[in-house]
């Protein structure tokens, strides 16, 4: 069974909305396709920091990258598996602008029986013009039997 882009987007949206901190940040799925997802963080005045003249705390960027990369793994697997983050590295390249939403484009570029490998680019207007950061991450695949069946049904859109 191959999932359509619409089905993958629905899976990623349910994954984000199932987590209260993702809802609080207002993250939304812009696009999803096999092995790839783009997630956006809208401009929010409450995330400004006048004291240090920056738009976002590094923790917000890290959370955004981790969840986008995790969502990319959802686009690489036929069925949902809860795959915890093993490792995450972020190289910060530029300070985000306060007047533009932030996007992360994440790709799951390799899938093995035990590990998934991802890479991501954080950007604002154009991902190649002025990237905010680059990231790589790995995710553990503990096996289908380690995923809570109710959570899996929720993410797959099968929950009542």
C-alpha cells in the first residue's frame, strides 16, 4: 500500500496535533510527500525576545526541527511506528527575521530495520537564499510491537 500526499499530510497533521506543545506553538503542516514534509511556525509576537534581539529561543528551533524530522519518518514508513530521537545536530547559520514565518523542510533519506536518518533545512522566504539552520537526526525503530495501538490508531486516522 502506497500512501498519497494527502494521506501523508493527514498523518503528519494528526501527529502534530496529538502533542500539546506543538498545538501551543501553532505548527502546521504545509506539505507532505513520500519521505519529506514541510512544517511552518507562524510569526508570533510572544516568541520575540527584545532583551537579546532575536526572534526565537533555540529551544523552539530545536523542537521544530525534531518534530519535522520525526514527521518526515512518518512519510517514509508504510505504517506508523513511534520512533524516538537518537541524535539531533543543528548548525545555526543566521538569525531568523521577526516579520516572516519560519519553515523547516525535513527529509528521511535512509530507512533501515533499526534506524531512520533525516536531514532538514530551516528557512524563511527561500530555503537556498538565506537558511536559518541545517540539521541532521537519527531515529530508533524499536519495532511495531512497541507502539501503543491507540496512539497508532489516532495517527493513522482510525481512532473513533
